[in-house]
C-alpha cells in the first residue's frame, strides 16, 4: 500500500507543472532593468521589439485604437521583452561560466516562430494524437467489433460511456497543454491547469468506479458526486479566487495517489488478465516522472526534463488505451458467457 502511495506521489508530480511564481532569473536586477527599459523604449540590447513601439502602427488604421488590439500588443511586447532580455542575460551568464537559471518558473527555451517551448508543445500535440487514435479504436471496438446486448443494442461493457468521457477530457487537456507550451499567458495557463485538474478528477472517479466494480446508477452518483463537487470547487477557486500553485499541487498529488493505489492493488487482487499492461503504465509513469523531479535545463535550448516527460507519456498512453480495450474485451466475454 505504501509503495503504491509513494509511486502515486512521484507520478502526480508530472501534472504539477511549475510551482514558483518568482525564479532566480527574474529576481536578477540586470534582467529586470532590461525588461523595464525594453517595455518603455522597445529595445532589448540591439533588438527592436515592434509591439512595444507605436511607430509600426500605421496612422489611421481602424483597429489601431481598438482596446483588444492594444491589449494584444501589450501582451506581445511583454512576452518579447522578457524573451530577448532573458536570452541576452543568459548569454552574459554563459560567458561568465554560470549555469542557466529559470525565469518566471521556466527554463530559458529557444523559440521557434511563435512557439515558446517548441518541443513540449509538439509532444503535447503528439500525446493528443495518441489519445485520439486510442479513443477512436476503443470506440470502434465497443460499438462494432464486440457483440451488443440483444435487447438494447448497446455494448455489454458497463464502463463504455465513462471511458468515452475520459477520452474527451484527455484530448481537451493535451490540447490546452500544447497551447500553453506555445504561448504562456494568464489565460492559457488557467485553461491548461483547469483541464488537467478536470482530467485527474474524472480519472479518479473512473478508477474508483471500475476498481470497486460499481455498476448501478445510484451508487455511481453517490460515489462520484462528492468528488465532482470538490473538483469543480477547486477549479473555480484556482480561476477566480487564488491561483495557488502549492495548494493545487497537494490536491493533484492526493487525487493521483488514490487512483494509482486503487489500480495497482485491484490489478493484483483480481488477477486481471491485462494487469501487466496496467502495472507497466503505472510504474513506467512513476519512473518517467522522476524526470520532473530532476528538472534539468533544456539541452541545446530545447529538450528539458518536462519535454522528455511528455515524450515518455506517448508510449504509456498507447499502452493505457490497449489496457482499456483489453478490459472491455474481457468484461464483454464474461458477460456474454453469463448470458448464455
Ligand atoms: Zn507540459
């Protein structure tokens, strides 16, 4: 039991993302001065930041005075200044023989076009794709390949709908993750965190319903409503009251620890035919999450520990959907046998 909890704790770190609002990099006075000067004058060293200067806005264009357009320019000005000052400061530090430091909770990544963390963004998109294909193949399996109940023409597998919701929530979470790694602003950060919390919360409900074999509607509602209420409150709290990274970390840790322990123990107790896949995903995920703990700076400006963790979840996601499909097959064949 303790082993499971321990693995759960490590695994959860994967979803905990960045925990500090201030980092050594942005506490540095040279960097701060550079950003301040850049935002007022539109210059970071020798680089001109077009969004910070008014000259580039053509006189008389109708959108120049639109409040949304002004806001968009300000956002870009801030982001570009931070980026160019960070790169300038990092170059100076490198020449002094100093190691890279984090800025605003993130390592100094090299940009590609608009992509702030190109590798993490691309890998998030790849995770999305693996979830999408996994979900589609699961959909085909339960609706077309496996026998349907003769009276209702619906799948035998009792958790069909729950895994559909899980698939959609996963796709949503990875979508916002790729957007957040592309452009880190207040809105994308909130959408990314909220989607991750929603996914973890639902995954917790699903793990409990499956491992405790809860099949009738009333018991399902009884078990899931307190969790649903808590997760909703937590998301509202983060978005509209206090975006508390530390508190969010604790909540996510707890949710993940419970579900991983449930899956691990259940796989062993029921001697589930696909338990090795299940264990592989759980233990593999825990080991991959060690990357998040060792959190090293980006290699060649691109591949940091977080990006590698996103790479590791790709094969694990593939195996996870394979486990889900196995579970649907075994349950269906059991139920068909019983019906005969
Ligand atoms: Zn990420």
